[in-house]
C-alpha cells in the first residue's frame, strides 16, 4: 500500500477498501462478514490496517496473518486515500479525510457500558466518537430500529447516518439449525447426552468474573455419561489475560472434559448444538435465547443498558442458583422450556432476519460509489463443523447402586470427573450407594492414581495373555487398588481382583468404555453378592440400559515372563 502500489499490483482495482482492525472481537466480525459481500469482485482491493492501541489487541495480528490478510501499519493509513474504511470497532482514531467509515456492530446493538479508553469515565459500547459523527463520515449499521432510537436519544448527531441491515451472526445461527447433529458429533456429544454451554462476557460483572469456579461445579454435578459441558469465553478475556491464565484457572474443568471453545469462529456451531445455555448479559446469551435455546442466567451486571433487548432478557430468563443443585436446575429448565419463550425479546433485537448480507452488500457498494454486482445477493452461509476442543477424561468418581429390578439385578452407574469433584463440596448420596475412584493408566495426577480403587487400561490389549500381564503388573505397582481392568481387542473386558480372581465382563450393547463393566464388578462385590456367573443389567446414568454377562474365570497360573 503506497503512492505507487499500482506498479506492483496484479489486480488493478477500481476502489480501495481499508479494514481497520483493533480488537479480536471486531476483527473476527469483519473477517466473517466481508468475504461473501465481495465474492468474485476484483474491482475492490482490500487492505487491513492494524490499530495497536486497544487493551484487547493481543492476537489481532496473528488472526490477520492466519487469514492471509495484507496488513499495513496504522501510521501509514494517514498517507493513503481509501474509498471506504470498514471496521467493527467504534473506538478507532480515523485519520483526516473525506472517505466514509462504515461501522459494523461486533455484538448486538448498544447494550453495555464499557470503560472509555480516552477518559476515566464509562461510555456506551458501539458508539463512535462525536468528532466522527460531526464530520458526517460515519455510518453505523444496526440490527433493529429500536437500536437506532436508542442511539439517537443519546447521540443526536448520528441522525441520518444509521443503516438498518440486521445481524449476520443471528442469521447464521438460525440458518444452520439443520446441521445441529453434525456439530454435536464433532464436539463428541452422543445422541443421548445433553450439551450445557456456559457463556461469559468480559469484565468483573461477567459470569466468569463473578463465578470462576462454576464450570468445575457443573462438571462435578452433571453425570459424565449424560452431559457434556462447554464454555464460550469472550475474546476480550483471552486477549487481556492470555490462554495460559485461562487454562490455569480452569485446569480442573479442562481435566474434567470441559469443551473450551477456541477464541473465534467455533462458538457459533457450539451454540447451535447446545441443549441449555448458562450465561450473563453478553451478546452470546441473547443470541442463544433468540434462537430458542433454554437459558439460565448465572450473572447479570449493572453495566447492561436498561431498555435494550438484553436487559429485557434479564426479566424473562430464570436465574441460576450457583450454590444450589445444578443438575436439578438444568433438568427443570430443559423440561419446562418453550422455544417461543424469548420470541418477544428476539423481535426487539433482530429485524428481518435472513437479509443481513444482502442489505450489507447494497450499502457497501453504495458507499464505495460502485455498481453492485449483478450476481444474486449472498445468503447466510452454513456454519463450519468445529474441531473437538476437549481433552479426554482420565479419572472419575463412580457411584454405583445395586437394586432388584424384575428377574435380574440392576447396577446403576453414574460417573463424575474426579478433577472437578475435588473442587466441589456437593457429592452424590452414598446412603444406599457406594462410590469409588477409577483412573485410566495415563492419569497424570499420581495422587489420584495411587488412591484409585479401580485402574483402567485405556488401550485394549491385543491378547488375553497381554491383558492378564498388565493386570498383574498394575495391581503390584498400585497396592491400594482393588481392581484392574483391560479390554481385549475384538473380545471382552477382563477385570482382575487383588486376590487373583479374573472376571470376564461382556456387554451385549455398544459399551466401549471398560470403566463401566468394571463398575458393575465393583458394585457386585461391595453389595456382598457372590462372585459367580451372572447376568446383570447395567443402567448408565439416567436410564440407558445395557446387559452385562459376568463369568468368573479359573484362577490363572502366574505366567512366567
């Protein structure tokens, strides 16, 4: 980009569009919105200018470079003559000139008071400086007429410079519902499981600001085989504190299988996949409610602006008692929710859904003073399938109950990630059940492994001899354990007892985790049942039943190695 840049250019564009990138949130909004607007048009040359002045600028350059963007230093912008400046950050210092500035929202309207970087006071999020309004160069995109009314009430100078376009994120969320099962599969959510997503905006009044331990508590109280828990954390939190700090604070939750969504892009398919959303006054909570997802509010800050759609949501959505029974509250909300519960709130936030990209393309080309392409207007693209963001769980607190159910006994098994239960004071009722610790052989916390009653081999043994050898060696290495269990590839599960007995446990259904049949054997022994050949019904969590056949093998001769 320069006075003689045309000498080296391959595409001789008729217009130059400069994207001002200042924060991760605002940069992502432009990167996701702009490509379909300019698809196939070589008449527009796009250059990105990086503004490093934000407190949340960490990660912006990486994001631009990963997307393959051509980036120029911010100070060079004042020596160029673009035809249009596009940004989703209202807080940029636009250089002198007469080219228009199109400002896209990076959330839903003007719904939050945020610290003003130019003073010690707070300001209304989404509103450009008065100087830019006075120049007449600013054009502010809004998603609903109510946002325009709110803006004009506080900033009359914006009169005549708003564009009603809609919201591209909302359009994508609604349009991608047909791919919900694909998103759930990609996230590792089984058909019988419910996905609870937790969303936090940034700042001290946010969900994570108020309740940083909520993720671990959810994972400790929602049964592992019935639920998955994910988190959508505002990019400003990642930018201000760094991934290292977030992962350190949430280490227990991550070890317990938390689906921590990456900073950008993946939060939208995760929201489509969710069965319940626990949130705060951030835009993601409003997106989820408007799309028909059951919502529980775990926090709601006073920095939310009265009279906005998100403030209306606070009056309509139930609050989560973060110290109460989380499982019961989630189940009640899922059972009692109606998809139309927040329809009125959505109507106040999003006008004419599905038309955003078409409206934006028309506005963009009008501001560029360029004829709009004759190709059909763009429609909301389907969201991509996310990469699985969770690490495998390596230890569980396993609760088992043995009951007589008809002609055959039933062992009910509920598992909770041990990494989370260690940080929670709520434990399962053990008055009629027994609880034990089970660990896989690659558990990194040696204290858990040394305390485990049941040790599990993650990878199946190729032969029964190999499984028996592993069982013997494991029980010798961990004298505090009672059982060691190994799958045999293409066969059954072998459970070794400390007294040398071997139980062959074969499930008739698709049980692929050896922790579950091992729990049946453990429960059988704790209940004082004789360890004979038996046919047992395994009830996993809230009612997924499988049949397990137990067969006691003769005590093996100790193999000579």
